[in-house]
């Protein structure tokens, strides 16, 4: 008869078949401490006489590589620059996904009755020269 440790509790006695069942079901692992009469101390299951020929438990989480995201969603940098330079109302930011920036530029242009158009246009040119990624962090193509 065997005893096994689960957390801070020592469980058992159980027979060899029960240990195999616990291992197969994933309730214990090959690193679980076990003991039987005649042993001087508790040892990991894999180092005991039970370790030979025992089935390995199913892995808890299958490891699959993360899919690599291509640039199929990449925005066109030329379109971004043209929208910034030719329109200047923040349309380029909507195109790139920066909706808050675009909304601010559009509202300033409208609420100032067109007087804010020129500063927003300058802001757009600066962004056209400095912004290299869309709002999702994807480089422009």
C-alpha cells in the first residue's frame, strides 16, 4: 500500500492501480511525493519503484505558437500624408485610427468657424512627418 502527498496533506493508503489512476487523471504528477513501508523517506513518484512504466499525465495546457500577424491591416503611409497635408482637418487621424486626435482637430476647425484651420493644418503636417504607426501599433506600409 502506498501513501501520497497532496498539498500539505498525506493521503492513503492506496494501491498501485489507484496511484496510476490519479496520475492519468492529472490529480497527481510524477513529482508528487510518495511513501510505502520500507522506505526511509518520502520521494517523488518518478524516483520510486512506481515510477517505472507509469503513464505520463496529460499536459495541462497545450503549447501552440502564437500566430504571426502579417501586415494585411497596415495602413498606407502615402494616403496618411496626403490626407494630413491636403485636408488638415484631422481626417488623417481618423484614417490611422487616432479618433480622439482627429475629433479634436475637426472640432477646433469647425468651432472656430475656420479660423483654427491653419493651426490644425500645421499640426497635421507635423504628424505626417513624425507618425510612423497607426493606433494599433502597426507600421504604415
